[in-house]
C-alpha cells in the first residue's frame, strides 16, 4: 500500500544542535503511528516538519506521493502540544471560527457529538479543564474531516481518567479510517493506540515496527518475579540470570518450563510468583540505554 | 521570601537575556532625552509664542521690557493677515504689530493669549491697542479636538494591533492558525479591518457624545472628515502590523511602539503647535502620519477645507498606509 505520508533523509539543524538527523519514514493509510521518545529526542521537530509547520534543513516530506502543497492544509488536522485559542470566545464560537477557515468540514453537531462537547458548548475556552480543552483541540483538528491527523503529546498533563477518555476518542476517530500520527512519552498510550511505533533518540529512529514485533524481536525471554523471602539462597546456585530489585528477584529465562521445574525441585516457594511481560518502557531502555521518563 | 527571590531572579534573567528588549529599554529613554533636548534647546524653555510684524528689533525699542521677558518666543512675520490666521488657529498665542502704532491680537478663547495680555500690560505694552481677530475665532477646544481624537486613534491602532499580534505569536495561536488554510494576508487584513471598524465606531461615538455638550466647530464636510480619519487610522494600524510582523517579545514590541508613538505625540501638533520651533523639527514632523491627519482634520473642521484642499495630506497618508501594509505582509511570520 502506498504510504499516505513519507519522509526521506529528514534533517533539521538549529544553531549548535542537530534536532533531527536523517529520518526516513513511510506511514500507511489508516493506521495510528506512534513516535516515541524522551523530551528532546526530536519528536516534536519531526512531527512539525511532517505537518509542514517547519521546513527541513534537508530531506523531503511527501503527502500521497507529492510534496506538501496548498491542498495539504485542507486535508490534514493538527493538534499541537501547546496551543492558545482566541480569547473571550466560547467553545461553539471557536468551532465556528475554525469551521470558516476550511472549504470542506464536518457538520458541527456531528463534531460536538464525536468529541463530547455538548455540555461545554457555551463555556469560555479559558475556563475549560485540561481534558475538556484537549477534546476541543481534537475537535478543531478534525473539523476539516482530515485524512491525516497529527496529535503531538495530546494527553500530557491530563489525569488518568481524562487520558483514558481521550484514548477512547482517538480510537473512535481511528475507526473512521483516519491515519493518525501521534507523539507521546506515555508507553501505555502508545501500546493502547498505536499500530506501529518508531522510537526516537537524539534525533534518530532507533527502532521501528509494531509494538508486538519489537517486543518479540528484542525480548525472546520472560521475567519471573519472586519475593526474596520466598526464593531462599539455593536459587543463586542454579546458574540462572538473576537481577535484584527492592524486595524481589527478577529471573530472565527463555526456557520457562525448565526454569520453573528447577525452582520447584530446589524448594523455591512459587505461591507469589509473578510472570511479567516486557513493556515498551523495557524496550526503550534496551535500545537506548536510558529510561523514557528521563 | 525564598520563592519570591527565586521568581524575582528568574524574571530578571529573562529580561536581561532578551537582548532586543533590553537594548530598546536602554536606547529609548536615551534617544527621547536627546531628542527633546535638541528640540527644545537654547536654555529658554519658551512657554508662549508671540508673532511680531514690523521687526523684533523694533519691538525691543518700543517695549524693551516685554522683549526681555524670558520664556516668550518671538517669531517674526511679514504677512499680517497670515499671522492673524495663526492666532485664530491657536498656532500663535499672540500677534504684535509694531510697524506703526503698536497693536496686538489674541484669540479670546486662548488661555495663553489671556495670560500674555496680562504680561504685556505689566511689561511696557500697556498702550498697545487690542485688535479683534477677523473672521470666526477658533475656540481652543476646536483646535484641540482633532489632536486628542487623533492621538487616541494612534494609541488604539498601534498598541491594539501590535501587542495583540505579538501576544498571539507568543502564546502559539498564530502557529495554530498557520496550520489552517488561512493566508497571512487574510489574517493581517482581518486584523486591520477589525481594528479600523472598532476605532471608527469609538471615535464617532466620542465625537457625537461630546458634540451634544460642546457643539464643535464643523465648517467642512463630514464625509471628507470620515475619509481622512479612516485613512489615518488605516495608516496607524499598518504601522502596528509592521511592528508586530516578526517579533515574539512583548517588551521589544512595546519599546518599538513607544519609539513610534512618543515622537508622534510630541511633534505631530496634537498638543501644541510647532510654530516657531527649529525648521528641521517641522520637517521631521512631516514624516508622521498623525501630523497629516491632524492638519487635515483641523483644516476640514475649522476652515471648511474641501477634499481637494486636503488632498496633499490624503496622498501622504495613503502612500504611507500602502507601503507599511505591503512591507508588514511581506515580512510577516506566523512564528
């Protein structure tokens, strides 16, 4: 399938800094593509070049196989990480303002229903909560019925409930066959929403694929967590790969059945055994050597 | 206290690191002081202006005590009628003709004229004959009104447009608009028209409201007055757009706006006439659109000037508006 948007050798220099260092991507239509990385990894710079907000120092961005042109603004929806709105306008007036900037739009009542804005329609946009504001910003990004939607850290600063509500909204939008490019530093968000992810570090993509693919590529084993009190001393003599956490041991193994047998035979109490799946956070540490939240 | 000092320090660092704002904050008062010192130089801060027909030397012989009075600027004139017109229009506080029997003219509504009359009575001019100003005397309020309204328009247009756009840029609203199909010229034009409508409505309401009590002198056409003030406001807004075309620093924009508004406020004739000041000051004032707007509105209101008579001012304002608007649109950046 032809990608809806692609980049080749995308580079962005700022004085003294290489923010993006040769990124090539091809994002198929209809998926949610996640761009992950810690602060300063170059996610926002990359997404803003994809959005056409900033020009790359070198490299190219193609939308449906063509350079970004006049129709691009009509066909994409953007939710920036930081955005102010025109002050002293209500939610409805703000929707109407942006509706008038596009040729083709979704009917406002449909948008109000989709983004659950009916209760706050007449509220001054300065008086919205974080979650309400993000829902309005998403509505503005969807107002032109875009094929491609950019969401730059849309849930940063939201409480867990508001974040989950926003995920539901994004899932609903995705079900309408929209392509979403999402940046986030919440791993659970990427896992919940993204069909494909690219992990960025220092302006480069260090790993790319579906979350399941990447986890299986990087981690062929599982982690057994056993409380220290239950493990006893013999466990250290079994030749296993053991790491120590605060009050439990972590045993990495790619031969689960065999390892469990070994532990049972050596009298280890497995009543409180926990088998932990690898997460994208682990993956990030594995490929970059540092925590995503650092 | 710790929190206060931390915030104080952070704010100081922000200010000091914003070099453009810092430079303006330093340069602006300096330039203002230097400029004013030159403009009103000579050690004699003249408070009153007296036009002299018949020679200042003659005055010094006829009334040496008056001639020696400090803080009065004596401006020589050859044409008596033109000089009387200056008094009528409050461009001169008093006129003295010493070419024959000494006579003087003041505008009866001029506070300065009233005080000067008392001064000449006490300084050797007791026998001077008071003459009536021919034709309709322009009241002080009628002379003052175009200046006040013009200045109000200037501040509203420049700061109202300039600061708002800089704030939009700073808080990311312009970036959000950039992501839409909205063009920069459309955005700027919308800002211009919005402010123009606003200021014209406000000015009309202020004028009409005051007119109920004061009954301003209006010799000319309201349509010509509307045209001139609309063009003048357009020109001010264009300057605001030009200033706000790129900067994201409110402090820097504030510095530039002050640098533009202060000279206009002082030298456009809004507060006082530049009659008798250095020729270069009068020339300099011609580069300000406010000078032309005020001169044209005074001519329309107080002398009944027609459109063709104020056309030179109209052309200057129109050309300035076109240049500033085109330049502002050309260099405009969303971010």
